[in-house]
C-alpha cells in the first residue's frame, strides 16, 4: 500500500508540474523574452544617468540607512545636495532609488570596509576604505601609511559586483513588468470571447508588442 501510495503521489505531482507549465507557459515565455531582450546589458558599465542616481548620489550611497530620506525627498536631492525646483511639481520617484540603495548596501563599498583590487601591474592590493565622496573613494593601503584615491565610478566598475548586479536587477524587473502587463490585460479582456489560440489572443499580442 505504501509503495502504491508513493507511486500515486509521484504521478499526481508530475501531472501538477505539467499542468503548471501548461497554464503559465505564456507567462514564462513573456518573462524569458523580456529577459533575453536586454540580457546583454548585464555586462555593461554605468551609463550617464547612473551618476545622478547611484555613483554621485550621496543618499543612495548611504544604503538602507538612506531609504527614509529617499522616500521623502525629490529624485535629484541626493545628486545636487539640496532641493532644486527645476521641474514643475518636482521629480518624486523614490522606488527606483530605493532599489539602488539596497544594491549599494549589498555590494557597494563602505567606510571602514576592507577592499581588494588589482593595480596597474596586475598585482592584488588591499586596504580599508577611509572616505567616500561624491566622485572619489579613498583607501588606506594595508601595512602602509598611504591613502590611495580612486575615481569612484571607475573603481566600482573594475572592482565590485555592484554594476553587474544593478543591471541584472533592472533586466529582471523589466521581464517581470511584461508578465504583470499580461496578467492585467488578461483580466481586462476576460469577457472577450475568442476562438483564437493563446498566442493570437489580444492580451498576449499586446504584451509582446
């Protein structure tokens, strides 16, 4: 009885997995298409606007500690250092900055944190972060009374996982957005009777476009 029960359970589970893929195949296809469409950007360096929101943004560079401030200030306060009314109504877009702050908390350098990098000769050097300014990072070399200054953006690109992870999260969110749009359109058109297969449905075609 026990073996038969296990066989029945395994049989049911395999059919459940099959049913899952059958039910959500379109969702998975949309996600994979969206991810692959921008997957090549994962290995890219920082773009011009990344200075505004990441590398030159003092609030983002606080990591998680900066989230309350990001939620209550204009989009560019962290870059300019103060409120500037350059646009009517301001730019209140905190959620993207919050994701950048979390990413910095996970992979960005912090004062007092040990770092390692390759010098121009290809040798590994180590040290401890002394200061991070808007554009630079200062690291005291281990065993020496020497502080090296690096351009922050270049240092992040060459010596940290941060740019890669940030781009990966961006692509992931883009792919998930496609799935969310598809689910919304399915509900919008749920009363629309169609004899077409799912890949010719209004919801799927509109999402892929």
